[in-house]
C-alpha cells in the first residue's frame, strides 16, 4: 500500500456520495478504517451526512485528505475513471472486506474494492479502481483490467479476461477463458459463452449484442 512519512494509514477519504459509497464506507469500517469525509460534486449534498460522514465539495475533501488514503466510490465506470484522472496524484487505498476471500497469489490494484462475500481465486489479477461487488466470484487466472465492475453475484470462471472499464450486471456468468472487450456491458443475468468485443452491450442467455 505504500506508507509515507506522517501518513495516517487508518484514515480514508471517499469520493462519491451515493449508494455505492455507502457500501464502500461500510466495507472500510469493517476492515478497520475511519472515513474522514466524503467529497462529492453535488452541491445539494454538501453539509449533509452519508453513513454519519460529512459530505463536502471535492476540493475540500482533497485538502482534508492530503495526508491519508483515498477511494473513489462511484459505481459508474466512466464516472469513476474521470474522477480518478481529475484527482491526479493521490494515495489510493485498496480495501477487502474481512468476509471476502482473496487468495494471497492474486494481485489487487490500487483503489480496488472487494465487498463482503466475494471470492478471488489464485493468480487472478485485478487492476486499479476495480469493483468486485457483493458475493461476486473471480476464479483462478482471471484478468480484470482497470475500472472494471463486476456487480453482485457475478461468477467469472477460470481464465476469463475483462477489458478496461467493462461492466458485468448483477448475476452475470462467464464460462472459462472467454474475453470481454473494454467498456462493454453485460446485462444482468447474462451468460457469456462467446468472446464479446469492446464497446458493446450484450444481454441474455447466451449473451448477444444489442442493436
Ligand atoms: O461524473 C459523475 C459523478 N461525479 C460525482 N457521474 C455520476 N453518475 N456521479 C458522479 N458523482 C457523484 O457520485 C454524484 O454526485 C453522486 O453523489 C454519486 C453517485 O451516486 P449514485 O447513487 O447515483 O450512484 P452510485 O455510483 O453511488 O451507485 C450506483 O452504482 C452502485 C454500484 C447505484 O446503481 C447503486 O445501486 C449500485 N450498487
């Protein structure tokens, strides 16, 4: 995780103050972190609280967080990537819920969050700012590039490769060794049995591209 001088390793700033941030905050707390502040662009939320944490403007949260770690907690992959790029040089934290299992041989990138009930098997490689949502499973040798989101209950068989920014909806399933291209979306409950190109939406059983 990279600990610098004067850095408080148990405090975290969260960017994004919606539903996904609630689960990120709960996960951080379960893992023993304290959330200092939430940064959000929505003025209507400034001064309100999320899970008992004050929401402030993003610039203020950046200021408050300069000596601690941060996580971007926005579920939408493009919006999360935009926020990460906008914030620039920040110390990103990755967090694993204590009730998730991540094999020690798996790689977990910075800013990545792994929620309760998730399982990440040997030699899986998770990039930066990935979301492995509640009870999703990522089997051996899977590769998930940066900004991927696998929603609750997704099951990835061994050797699956997911391109940057791709999104798999709730309960989607991918059979072994298939590839899903960057920024594609798989609809909830979709079953992927063929490779999926980048930038498309595929739905159904088996998952097929929508027009
Ligand atoms: O560029 C942006 C952006 N910048 C800041 N796009 C979007 N969509 N939101 C942005 N935000 C802030 O992130 C918004 O001001 C808002 O406070 C928050 C997004 O909150 P919302 O509740 O709309 O979405 P979410 O990402 O927290 O949760 C969604 O994704 C989760 C994975 C929901 O669909 C959840 O149900 C889901 N579990």
